[in-house]
C-alpha cells in the first residue's frame, strides 16, 4: 500500500487507489470535499454531484474507513501546510469498509476532552496527529539506537521476565506459580543481574530494549511498566561507558530531530550539583545558582536565623534578576507555600531597590547588608529568596523553587538541550523509614577505589563509580561500573546489613557466578520514555506510550486490573483476605 503523502505534483494525471479514514467533509456548492487520512497524513478527495457515489459519500461519518479510486489533479488553491497540498483526487469509485459511531471526542490536536476519556478510547486518541507522531518518533529513536549499538559490536539478548524477587529498590510485581503453589516470580525492575551475568558469560557487549516493572507511586514521568534501553560492556571504566553513550545520544538526536549535540558533555560531581542546583539532575538551560550565605550570618542577631544556625542548619538563597517589583507580598506567600511542600519552614525575601535591601529580614546589620550585596552581586530590582534548614531540605526546596521560577519567568528556551554527566554519587543514602543505610543505586555498584575501605566504616562518605546522563532537568539514563570482585560484593552486602541467610537466599546464585572469572564491567540504562519525552517536548510520559496506565496504575480502556474467577485463584492456591 502506498501512503497518501507519497503522492505529489509529479503524479498529476495518474489513477490511484487510496485507503484510509474520513477525517473531515465539506460541501461547497455541491462539490463534496473529503480529507482522507492514513498514517502518513491527509490527501484531499473531490466527489462531484453527478458521481453515482455522491449520496453515499455525502452520508459518510467522520472516522469511517473507505477505499477510493480516482485521478490526481492539480489543486486550484494550494495548501502549504500539508505535503499533498498541491494536489487532490477526483473520485471515480468508492468502497466503504466500515462506518463509525458518533465520536466521544474530536480527533484533533487541540482536543479538550478529559484525559480519562481519551485513555478510555485510546485507540481513537492515537489517531490524533501529535500522539501518532510521538509513537512514530519513539520507533525512530529505537531504530537509531539499534543501528548505533549494532555498529559498535553490541549483541541484542533478551533476559527473563519471570524472575526471583530481590530486596532493595521499589516494590516488585509478584506473579504466583501454579506449579509451585505458595511460590512467586517477580517481574524485573531491570535486567541488572542478568546483564552482569552476560558479562560473566563472555559476551562483552550486550544491549536490550527491555520491559521493566516497578510497583511504585506514579507521577507525570513514571509508569508501572516502562522500557529501558539497557547496555553492558566488559573491560571498561567510567569514561569508556560515558563516551559510548555520548556517541549514542549524538546519533539519536541528529537522526530524529536533526539536533547536533556538542561532545564531550560537561561533567559535574553529585556534591557540586546538589550544592549549586539542589538537584542531582540540574536543568542548565538557565542560570540562577543556589548561593550558600551561611557565613554572612555567622554572627547574626536576627532571632530565627540565629536559632537555625545554633541547630547546625545552613542558610542559602537564590537571586531572581530584575523582578523584585513583579512580586507582591501575596506572590511571595505563594512561593512560601511552594517551598513548604519540600519541608522548608518558610521563605524569607529581600528586594534590592534604589540601592537598599528591604523585605522580611528585619534587623540586618551593616556587615550583613554589604556581604549580601557584594557576594550576590546584587543589581537594581533583584529579588533574593532565602531558606534556612538542614542541608537536604534547604537544597531540595531551593532547587525546586529555582526550577519553578525558571518556568514562571520564561528563562527557559524550550528548543534548547543542555546535557551533562552527574558523577561520583554517594554509595549509600540513609533511610529514616528503614533506620539504616540503603544503596543509592543498587547493591552491585562499585565504590570509588579510594572508598572501598569505607564500605563498613564510613558509609556516609563513601562514593561510587556511578553516573547519570542528564538533559533539561531529567535523568535520561543512569549507570555505573559494577562490582566484579566477590570480596567487595560481600562487603557491600554486609554494609547493607543483609544477613548471610538473606544474601544466600536472594543473591547466592549471583555471588557464585562472580567466582568464575568475572571481567571488570559497567553499563547504563536509558529511560526510553523519558528520552522520547525530551525529543517531542512533552512533560507527560503517557504522551509517548501507546497504551499507558493512569496515575492509579489502571488501564481505563481494557479495565485492568480486574477481578479474576475464584477457580483461577483456587488453581494457584491463593485465598483472598480483603
């Protein structure tokens, strides 16, 4: 079948057969115009009143499927917005394949139907031009990735979907076994252990477009099932992996949107990213760094700042340039409510107007005033927004506020892409809920060489050979060099306070494999949906998935999850207690 948009002015005079959907009809002075749509786009049909199919064509409902045969002619009024805008087809023959019911919403890019309605009729929603193009873009991305990896000696290998449940990370989705009643498989959160075993097996370079499953709270850039472009390489260090991935991103962005990424990408250590941007995935499309102004106030007499410092807190701020007069007290209060969602107790502010600092900080002494003006390089009409709290709350709240102001003040060029590598992540993070240190990434991440001895003695200052590729405030991919030494892996398990019984039960099969000649290896997983989101400039992961779930992890179209028959549960040896 030849697509609609394969035809152009060079085909005038040809007789063609076209198939597709009725996108729109217009009756102009007896002439019936039909926009026929297929995956490639629109072509205009004309049905004249004397045509024996005229009445049938006039009664067609939008989104009915038809086949027409006719002659291509030159169009009198050219439509420059579509590839076929110079031609139209005079219909000689018409066959109706199927008619459509009245539509629950209009098939158009500016559709105003509720998202739940569009998800219920997702097969109709996907006919909209923008969503259709998103899915086609996704296909182009995967094609480009496969070309790059195949040309760099990678082998595509599938790993199991039915796996063993392992600790750490998000909750597993469990699958009951009919054969071994009372036992369960887990759906893979990632192919992590299997891809490492492929390195033990000697394949050296592996990749997979892998389905992954995590039972976690959802948001705009998360789904319970998602796709990773997973890769692993043997005999490499961090720089080798990063260079390989840089080349991949350069090819994908050039192939798909003709955007040229300049290499090598910027590197930034995790601690620096948190210090300056309050995020391990900083958006560098605009400036507005976080400033640590704790020292300016080390001798302050301002009561709440003095009290905060006595509790070993810090004082940080961001400066919004030349906008002070735009922010009333009411607007500042809205920003205060915003930072409170990140556990900040409040937001102090200062405005630099006519050479003076005014605002909610009362009682500034001369040293503090001069220190703020000089250190922050304040200029007329600058707005200073200040948070004091512990390190994590201060950085997280100001980092989020920075991004909000970047959007609100139109500081972001949406057509720009700013990439960087964030490196040297902490190996552990302390979980208040668990009351212990957890692996920041996963238990198989190699510590920095100089920090191996800290695994059991100084977890808070132990860093890892982990790296994330970040674009425009999103983590587009993340990976690490893996532990290939069985002794170091044992130390890591002990650092995570796993008992010998737990280690053997959960990872015994993996630990055994490390004893049989394991090469140094590392890799990275790219979040396919997030990458496509970036390319199509969407902020909703559902826009780049053919059949996504809602925020409550349900499929409104197929009505999953659903209740199953009692007989099915009995066969699995499961009794519900709900």
